C-alpha cells in the first residue's frame, strides 16, 4: 500500500507583499474616510456657531436701535409739547396785550348789574373812579362809530361819550368824559388816548363809565369785567 505524500507550498514573496500592500491601502482608506468625516463635522459645528452668533448680534443691534428710536420719539414728543405750551402762553400774552383797562390808577365803584335810583334800569357798565382829567385809553384797536355830547346819541345821562367798534364784533363805550380827542370814522389802536375823564351827564362824581356792547347802541351791554377777564385782562 502506497503512502500519499502532501506537499505544502509556501506562498511566494510577491504574493505576501501584495497582501500586505492591499491591507495597508484598506486601512488608509478607512482612516482617510474617518478623517474626512471628522473634518466635515467640525466644519458644520463651526458654521452653526457662526450663524447663531450672527443672529444674536443682529437681534442685539435691532433692540439697541429700537431703544434709541423710542428715546428719540419720547424726546420729540416732549419737545413738541413744550413748544405747544410756549406757543399757547405766547398767544395768551399777545391776546392780553391786545386788550387793556381804559384807565390807570383807579378805584372800582358801581359795577355791572347794580340797581339803584341813579339808573332807569340796572347799571350797564363798570365805573372806574378817577380824578377829572385822567387820560382815557382805547381798550382795544377799532374804529370810532359814535362820539360827542348826549352820549354820542345814546342819551344825556352819559354826558360826553365815545363808542368804538372792534374786529371781534364787540363795541366799547367810554362816558362822562370832560374832553373827547377822536372823531367818527377814526381808527384807534389799543392804549391810544381818546379823551379825558370827567363828570358830565348823570354822574354822582368824577369817574369813567365803561361798557362792552354787542351793538353800538344802548341796551346791548354785557358784563365788561367778565369780558376783560375772558381776554386775560384783570380788573
């Protein structure tokens, strides 16, 4: 019986080298892929962080701008309110300067609406007790529509009198004068001297009788003190 002899063949050197080379190449590919993956992940994280930081910065900038705008708006509103208040005050002063009391250094005597034997009806004006010859001034700019004795046409009780028409539709009357310095149709300005106080007509003593009327004629008088106060003139 014959014996089988098994012969072991050793791999050639070239095959061994090839296998080693292939294994090394595979390992390099795997390591390269891992490195590439790691690099990609790092880049994504960095990009995300940059985007978030940019968004936060933009939001902070927007909030800061909103705060500045709000502060600016508040300042503008305050400035507008301040200017409006100043304009209102200036208008009040101008209005006050456009009307004035007809005499200076006076004592108030008979008032509007007072009853008594001296008048056929209740007192139609405000009396300013002043010495005879005290300068009488136009209470407001206007045009003279009545002047002369006999109340300028309103009756002998007024003595020498003047009536002035004003642009707002009101009329002022100045009575019991000792002298008249204006004529019908003449334009007078606020504060202009128009005559001198006296004691003419139905008068119990030297004074100026002052009326504010809605027409040029007797019987349309309103409370002169209340009217002057409405135009910021204190009596």
